[in-house]
C-alpha cells in the first residue's frame, strides 16, 4: 500500500497512528561530570517536545516536531 500522505510510514506506506507528544530531555552532562556535580550538571538541559507516530503494520516509530511548537 503506497500513499503520499505526510503520515504514511516510510517503510510500508501504511498511515501511522499518532501516539501523542513526548518531552525528550536534551543537553546537560553525563558520566563522571554527573557524579561530580550532581544536579548542577543538569543546568544546560532542555525539554524538546516531539510528536510520536507509530505504524500499526510494521511497528516503525517516528518522531517529528509538533505543529503547535511553531
């Protein structure tokens, strides 16, 4: 099944299901710096909202920027 919809799965062409918006943590530090500085190591972290799409046919998962994120 092939379709040109923006919500079509890139693998099989099935329309993907919207599973909502997830907040993904980006930035900050890890490893030894996290042990050394504790919560201060997270000062540079941000939350990135991403829309999660799931293919009901082949189970492919895809992220994209939500429309409301402007």
